[in-house]
């Protein structure tokens, strides 16, 4: 994903967050790989399990029919859509998706769809019906999505970019998004490469959708302006990078303290930040959990769940996802009887039960605990009489601390962790 320069002038807090998002856990669903069948109906069988694990928001990777022209691999990319109002027959039908949303709602969960507003497949009908809706090169030709320069230049050969200076395009896109909220009852969208689409469109989209029903909006971007009348939540790419670097041993505890105390960008106080150890991009293109974190995974999952923000779990992580899932081919997840299911269930239960861990201004602020120790990282969050204290060993060796005025005696194994609540309950 392209990076943005730092912005030290944050927008005002002017997004009204839906109440059900305040202590929520979000879960990304890769339908193609989730089950051997790779269908919506097959995934629906997992809903009770996910509810019991503590999942609140289901984020479905794009469900739309995939382009054939310039397709990558055998099955193509979810992010090369050729019909914004259809469902990929590989997955099922619109009726199947409507039923899935109904079942999820019945269990108290919400559903958001991955939305690709920046580009379409080459064989989307708009390419021939409305060629003026697409960006052109110097020769006046529609061309693959391209950005960056020199060694950083990137081309997505299977998709073509939309031109938001065209009023007709903006209206058609708004109507397509509204269809899923109004007719299928989805609860919002995760918006792919959101920073490549003009902010005025996103503000109009948020207002349009909220008039149908209040929605939740996640931007695949890491910039404060996305929260200006548009998105509830953005990716925290910087924190993820620090997690990875500590796990590799290239940086230590001071890098984590620095990114939390001295962020390069200042976000509005009530902006939600998404914390994670994996998503579909990192898993397929960078590293599996085993490659990225190895034995340190649980330590960083604890931080993602308890630092201010909303934790994301990528579908398969509770199964000990130890491979990179293929992106353009069928490559089912090997669930292995969910070896980390209980671990995530306990973390998410803590998230739900403690007001201090709520998202945004409704949660407790981050209070780092000063430790004269190079490997032990600790913090507290407190709100309305509730308090959660977390200490994590950010090293591959056992570490200990004696008679600390806040933490008491600490003895943690390699990459160990301890969470203590105000009522004396301890998780480890």
C-alpha cells in the first residue's frame, strides 16, 4: 500500500461511531480459503464458533465477480471487480450473502464488505459503457493502475483506475454501495486503498449510507484526514512494523515506546486505530505468522488486543496459520482443531468486559509504566473505576523484576505476558 507523508494537523472529531463498535473485535474472512468449499454457505457454519470466540465484526474480503481479462493466476484477485452489485459465483449468490448477514445479526454480530472504489477489472461494463469514468495515460488510453516512481513504481496489471472528477461515476458508486446497505443489510465497508480515492467522495458516501442506517467504515490507509467525516478506523501500519521488527530482533523495547509516545502523525482523540499481527496482505505477500513472529506471536497479539484501538484477527490465525495463503489460487486453511482458539477467546472476553479497553475516548488512555528494564514493557489503562495492567516480555529469554511499586514481582518466560485487572484477576 502506498505511504503518506506525516500530517501534524489532525481533523476534528466529527464521525459519530456506532455504539456497537466501542468494545468490538474485528475478524477478516478470506472466503475462498476459509473452507474446502470456499462458499458463503460453508463459511456460515462457522458463525456460532466465531461468536463464542468473541468476534463482533465480520469483514468479508471482496465478494464481487472477478474480471477475466488480464486475470492473475487461475482464479484472479478479489480486488479486480467486474460487477459492484453481484456476488462471485465461486462464493454463491446475493441471496446467500443476505442470509449470512441475517444469521450474523441473529447472533449479535455485524458484517462489513470489502469495497474497491479506486479501480475495476478491465472487463467491468463501465470500461465500454463509460470510458470517460477511467483515468487515461498521455495517449488517451485506459491503462493499468500505476503509482510511484523508479524502484518504487508499482503496476497492478489486472485493474484500471477510476476518475472521480466524473460526477456520473461518483453517483453510480454511491448507488452501488447503498444497495448493499439497503437491500442486503450490511453494516458498513472496509475500503481498499482508501487514500487513492478523493476524500470528498468518502465524505459523501458516509453521509449517504448513514441516512440508510448508521454504518461502520474502515479505511485501508494510515492518515489522520481519513477520519474527517468519513471513516471510523484506519490501519496502524507503524505499530505493525514495530511489532515485526521487535520479533525479528532488529529493534527493541525503545522502538515500541517511541512509536506510542512520539507518533509521526497526530490523530483525532476519538479516531479508531486497527491493531493487528496479520491481515490478508501481510500473510500472502510478506510472511505467515510462523515466519513473522514465531514464538513471539502471542505477546504481540496481547498488545494488539489491549493497547488503545480495535484488534483485528485474520481468519485462520486461531488455527495457527503457519503458511502464506495463495492469493490467486485455491489454498484452503488448515484449521488443526483451532490450537489458538482458547487464547483469543480469553483475550476478546477481556476486551468486552473491561470499559478501560474500549476504543477511542470511551476507553482508558494509555499510561506507560516506567521500567528500568530493557526487555519488559508495561502499561495501564483505567476508566470509570476499571483498570487493566499489562506487562510483556519482548525478548526470547526469561526476564524478571522484583518488588516493583505497580507490578510487584514479575517473572516471565521468553515472550511471556501477564494481564492483571482491578479485581485481582490475572491472565497469562
